[in-house]
C-alpha cells in the first residue's frame, strides 16, 4: 500500500475536537477516533466523567467560552487537526409551533455553534496538513418529516454551510464534510420516548420508518464520521454521507 497512513491507526498523533462529545454519537466518535490513535478533546455542556479524554465543559452558544476552550486545547496538544461539529438540540412542531426565542435558541446551538467552533479552530486547522471538519447533519435536512420544521431548518442550513466551507477551504487543504443520520439509538431518542404519551407506539413508529426496520447505532454514525475525518479520505470534500438505514433513497413498500 502506497499511503503514508496505516488503516486502523491513521489518526495516530492527530488532535481531534468533538463537540457534544459526551452524548451518544459524540462519545461513540471519541471512542472510535481514540482507538485509531487520535488525541481526543471533548467539548460539551455536560462535563465528561470519562478521564480517557481531554474534556472541557464548554457551551458552544457562548463565543468567549468557545475561544477559551479551543485556545486551551491547542495549547495543551500543540495542534488541532480534526473538528467534529456534533453538538445539537432538538425541537418539535410545525412552522407555527415555536416562538422567535425558540427558533433563535435551536439555531444558536445547531448552526451558530458550529460556526463559532469552526471559526475559533480555523487558525489551527490551517496549520495541519490533514485538516478535516465533519458536521453532524440529519436526514430531516433532505426529507420532509412532520413536526420538525425548526430542527430540519437548522440541519438544512448546516448542510449548506458544509458545502460552502468545503469550497472556501479547498485551496487551504481543509476538507469539510457531513454525516446525515437517520434515527439513531442515543440518549436523544430515549428522551423523546420518555416525553411521549405512548413511548411504545412512538418507538414502533420510529423503527417502522427505517427501511431496515431498526434504529441506527451511535457506533455506525461514528464509523462514518471517522471515514470522513480520516486522512485516508483525502479526496473527499463537500460530501453529505447518509447513515440512515436506507431512509434517504429507498422505498420498500
Ligand atoms: N439521535 C438521532 O436520531 C439523530 C439523528 C440525526 C442527527 N442527530 C444529530 O446528532 C448529533 C448528536 O446527537 P445525539 O443523538 O448523540 O444526542 P445527545 O443528546 O446524546 O448528544 C448531544 C450532545 O450535545 C450536547 N450539547 C447540547 N447543547 C450544547 C451546547 N450549547 N454546547 C455544547 N454541547 C451541547 C449535549 O450536552 C449532548 O451531550 C446532534 O447534532 C443531533 O442533531 C441525531
């Protein structure tokens, strides 16, 4: 093999920052990248109790907090090579359901949070020769699902931002991609079920919607994030990769 990188340890020596890194997909991604050699820094409003990784209680809605946390990571590790913009919050309802404050709150995390963290990390990413940004979008950016007007809008904007950033930084050698998960079995979905009047019926509906008739695992999404972040994927940029049990493209009945 002519590559300079060993598959399985291709992240050796690279520094990866993961927002939402204590959540379901974020913690699976931390585990995955770390197992393949990355030095992982986890940013989350929930402080990690896992001492395996560098972690910082950082709120991505606060620009000063983001600047502080990213500067501290760069100082601690001496570099930032990979950024996973994964933190997100949900919202339900049609277009009339949410107040201006709720629209601003969800955009503030799901879109503006990714902007803030990327802006802060950019000077360090520009110094890496394998720099990569991966954003966690969602199937709802591409498929109209009921009662997801606000949440879907944030993820559609995040996909547009992914492609725009990929174009802006292609000359600098910084790749920018996104994953687009379907419904994944994480604490997020557990919360949705807990809030539902009929959790069993809701769970059955979520599974029935997936062409594979099962939820996606956090590790399956982490694997796709790692594929996009990997230096071995050096020709892949501006891509939105579905991890959705077929939901984007299949009709099975
Ligand atoms: N679970 C799914 O079905 C699904 C499907 C498609 C996309 N996604 C996306 O995947 C990403 C991860 O979701 P998950 O399922 O792991 O949910 P999760 O709730 O387990 O993880 C989300 C994490 O983001 C963190 N977070 C929220 N607001 C933050 C803030 N202001 N600053 C820093 N951290 C913050 C939370 O504390 C949490 O740890 C989200 O962007 C979500 O929109 C999830």
